[in-house]
């Protein structure tokens, strides 16, 4: 249902507690709202029959959708060192979801559709059914998102002057989410699901060297399996489980200096070094729905800044 008004100012507060020049604690509390997608708010519906099986189905929008609503709480601690070049931080967050949006699939009576469908439409011997699945976006209530984030940036010249220019950056996030659903969602037959697109574990590691115009960087990103919302060949969105992956990229560059070449940079990039595949499956990993390899990409470029 809908009909709510959201013209009021959303309350929020952000506080920073400085603990000298090298430490800080940050606290945030806010009411958050996110509108539904335009395709979810459409007032149209589509339905039809499979002429081979006689099974009806349909989908549509919901112009009465309420937006996403949540109370968000964030708390973080930061510590800086090495003349401000390095830092470590830890942060926790919690979002209490008052409302959210998901695609609900329910059993639907398609008797009216059958009355307007000629029997010659179906294959010989096929008996059309009057009951099938209908999918549309609806509002749910009673969910949460919570997690922990760790990050650090360490310049290696802290340990030895001979390592000047070398360094590492690392981040890790743990996310736990849960929303209650009614009916069912495509490819998922459980009563509670995590929020689509959120992996439980995600980490990034970067090693770099930057000095005398040279820059070299290699980065690895890992994310655990997650519930993905993908678009199929009919341009309909549906849920699929997506397997974990680890993507590694590298970059080399040289920036010229001097009166004539100042601002000129040569750049070489390699993306997806290990040709990591994208794998989507239904419930069990043995039931693969989609397997794609994108290959390794090599890029050579020239930048000029003036």
C-alpha cells in the first residue's frame, strides 16, 4: 500500500570526537529514505500462456509502493600515524529497515486470460491451466543490515628509508542482512533472504610503488557468494545466487617531468589477470544457470594534463 507523505525533513546527526591530532571517533545517526525504481512503479501488467505447456504467467509494476525506509547508526574509530600518511580504522554499522522492496511471486487466477485466448493458440493435446505465477514488487517490513569494516594504509618507509615509495592498503567488510518475504522469489525458496547484491565477506588488498615518476600497483578484490538481482533475456529482473570471485588487476605508469614533457603520462593496465569467471546458480552450486568468462583485458594509454 502507499499514500504516505515524505515532505518532512529527515533527522540526522554526525558527531566527531577528536582525540589529539592522531585519533578520532565518529558517530552518526540518521533516518534514511530511498525511492523505488521507476520500472517498479509502473502501472502496467503483462501476462500470457506458454503454448507448449498451457501454463500461464505474468508480471507487473506497483505504483503504490512505499520507498525504502531505515534508521541508520554508524560508529568508527580512526588512528593516523607516519606523519599522517598511514592510518587504521574500524567501523560498525546497523540499519533497521522499516520498509523495503522485493519482487513477490504468488499464485494467480488467469481465468479471464484463458477466456480471451483461442484454443488454437496451444499445441495439440495441451490442456491450458487457469492458475499460474504472477510477480510484482511489494513492500516488506522487518529487516536489517549490520556489519563491520576494517581498513588500513601502511607506507613502508615507516620501517626503513630504503622502502620509500612502497606501501600497502587493505580493507575488509563483513555484512549480515536479512529481510522477511511473503510468497516466493524467483530461484529462491526460503522465507528470509539477504539483501540482494550484498556479500557477507569482501576484502581488498593493494600493493604499490610510487616514486621518481614511476608508479606500479597491483590490486586483488575478493567477495563471497551473494544473492544477485539480474536481468534475463526478457528484460525481467530475478534473483540468482552468484558464486564468490577474486579479481586481480595491475597497473604501471610513468609521469614525465621537465619543461617540454611536463604533464605527460604513459599508462599500461591489465584487468582480470586470472580470467576469473562469473558463475550464477540456483540454490545449489551444482545447478549452474550462467557461466561467463570475460578474459584478461590489456590497456595502453597516454594522459596529458595541462
